[in-house]
């Protein structure tokens, strides 16, 4: 569980690497996962094998952060020049060790390693079908359903990549996949492109990663994004591509919340800098919802770039009002209800000198349940702010997400059945404004997006049942 209060969580980060010269890849995968840690902090894992030797997979996975699960000794014991890594936050499937990824499947054609970011909306159906034909599942995650389908298709097809394409025709929902067959590294993105996936290169090694920040960390160069619906295959002959499942550009549906909050600001996603998107969101807020004030501040970290954009556009000085305690981790003990300490105060403190006697514009990226915004507004007022104007760099959440983030059920969302004025009263600010839905498309540089949690209209028919399924309740 991230320390971030009242924010949705991403499901996972994926990373794969194939060194054609035969060098071990485990330590680079470790650093790649470390850069993707913000995408999932519950469990992580690395699987590697040697394309020159007998197909033996070394796998290590466990509960916890990347630097808790791995150390110098166990990384050194992972031998192989092709591998897959994963870090996970569960939105489907319990938070238990057996659900950690990568998954490694041994079958008649060899071994398959798989890491998945996203959420299938027909996983229950597919799992039931497989179970009736004798499949025995070792996990409760939908990623195992994908692995099974690829393995089954592989028996009927000539190549591993064709097996992935065939499996993609059956699975529905959001996925960025990194798969390794004995001598190939395969990357795939669902046809809507909900989740990001990019290709990098370092010397004679190829990389697939959820975000470009992971390429920077290991000093790899960015080659390109995997396109929505594309399957890329990396083997000794370089990169090949299958685009038979790609949709028209206007039918694609990137998760716009990647730009607003999930992705790191130093990443680029389908040609657009996440930092630039957040600056733009702040500028739009200043244009559409201006206010007289003395200082603009961001709620760290994700509100900071939008606050900078608001300041640039409005001419109101940008400042720092919040100091975050950098040492709050997953093991943070929540204060008891009746104790004088509050979770928010332990994590965040206000710089009184910055806000005392000032009219403050406070920029945050989202309000989900509204459980912390009132406290943060009150902290600014307690520190002497004469007015607090809240600006949110996304539209109000009014509906759940089925595609791999944990935006909760409608009933839990503060904006469900409430007006903006109702919400303003709940959080106690002097004014409140959100980014307008019409501005969202500009955050992705004009590329087609999913905005289902802000509109209730999804790019594909949402499931009618609880997609966690019986096995997971
Ligand atoms: S519903 Fe919202 S969080 Fe989910 S994929 Fe669409 S934009 Fe992203």
C-alpha cells in the first residue's frame, strides 16, 4: 500500500530484457523495477534464463518493495541473459505471495515467463472455461489465465508471437504484457492501449518497460513505444512487429490518469511528456478557474507540476507549502482514531512561513473519497492562510475503473451524487474547481484516451458482475 492518502493505485510495473551478447540481465532488471516501484509496492519478482544454455529458469519473487525482496547475493544468483521483472499492487487477485509475478509456466514447448500490467474484464469466464478442461490454477490472478491461453495457443501455432496474438483475440480488457519464450522476448499492448509499454536498447540488449524512466535508470536509449494492439518480438534478428490487432487511432483508449497521476513525471507515454501534461493541466486550471491569490502550492509530489503550470499561466508566484516525510513506507503504523496524531500530519507538514497571512491556491491531482483533503485545507488555515482555493488537475471521479486501477465503486467516491459546491463544503475550502473533461484530450497530446472514471462511459462494455470473481472473495 502506498503511503499516498486518498489516491487511486496503479496495478503493476513490467520490465523485460534480452541481452543478445549473453550478459546477465538480473541486475539491470532490478534497477528497472526500482524505477517502476511507484506502480506497485506489494510484491515483486524477477525470472531469468540463458538463451545459450539449457532452458532453466531462475525465479525469485516475494512480498515487499524491490529493495526488500532483492539483495546483492540473491541478484547474483539469478543467471541468464533473458528475463522478465514485475512489481505489483493488487486490484484483482489477493495480496498473497503466490500471486506475485512473474509467472513461470512449464509446458510441452518449454518454459514461459510472463509479467502483466492491467486487468481483464473477462477473466472469470476464461478461467471457468479453462478449469472445465482440466486446468489447475496456482494463483487467483488474471495473469495466469493469459499465461495459460498463450501456452495452449502455442501448441497449435508455429511461433510464440502468433500464440500471443491468438491469446489476445480471447482476452478482453487492459494489459501490457512482457513474455519470454525460450529465445524470444515478446511485448504486447491491448488494442485500446490502456497501459503504457515502451522499447529501449542498450548496447546489444533490448528492453521492454512500462515507463521510459526505467530506461533512463539503466542508461538505455528509448527506441519507441509499443503501439496499442501491437505485438513486438525481440530475438537474435532484432525487433519484429505484428499489428494485426491494432485499432484505428480514434478507437484507442489510453488511461488518461497515467498522465495525471500514475506515471512518473520524467516518463514519456506515446509521444507526450508526463511532466508537460501536468504543467498543461495546471495552465488550463488557471485559464478556466482563475482566482486572486498570493501563492500557488502543490500537494506533493504529483500536484507540484500542475501547481507550476498554474503559477506560470496566472503570474501568481509558485511556492512550497508542504514538507513530506520521506521515510513513510508501507509499514507505517496508522495512528489510532482517538490519538492526537493524524496520518496526514505525520506524512505532511506545512511551512508556516510560506503561507501565513496569504491567499493560497492549492493544487492536487485528484480527490477520490475526500478523506484527506479537508485535513490538508485545515492545516493551511491553521498555519495562517487567509484563504485556501483548491484546484484539482483532473475532473471529478464519478465512476469506478475496470481496467487495472483501484478507483473504487461509485458509492465511495466523494463526487458521486454531489455537486462541486457540496464537495467544497465537505473539504472546507474557500473555492474549489476541477479540470474540465474537455481538457483531458489535450493532456495526451490529442491521442485518443479512456476517461471512463470521469464520465461513466467506457471504451468497452464494462462487466456486469464483480470481476474479482468467486475465487478471490
Ligand atoms: S476508467 Fe479511469 S483510471 Fe480506469 S483506465 Fe479509464 S481513465 Fe484510467
